[in-house]
């Protein structure tokens, strides 16, 4: 009976750990000119379950006028 309680407590703790928001790394490299209304951008996100990474990179392209 004691082992059953321990297993149930571990199962509840595992469910709480899974439901809790996992850590997220948010990396942003904002290198575009502030006056650029449509900067180029690359955005990606990877979620591995226990850890997720979000990446954003923006830049300005010099256009011929």
C-alpha cells in the first residue's frame, strides 16, 4: 500500500512538471535601420519539450533608387 502511494505521488509530480511552463530562450538581433518600414527578417522557433528557443534577426537592405 505504501509503494502505491509513492507511485501516485510521483505520477502527480510528473504531471505538474509537464503542465508547468518550460523555460524559453528568446534571442533577438535587431540590426535594421529604424526608418526602414519593411526590414528583411528571419524568424525561427524550436520546441524540444523541456526547452524551446525562439530566434529573430532583422536587417536593412540598401536598395538602388
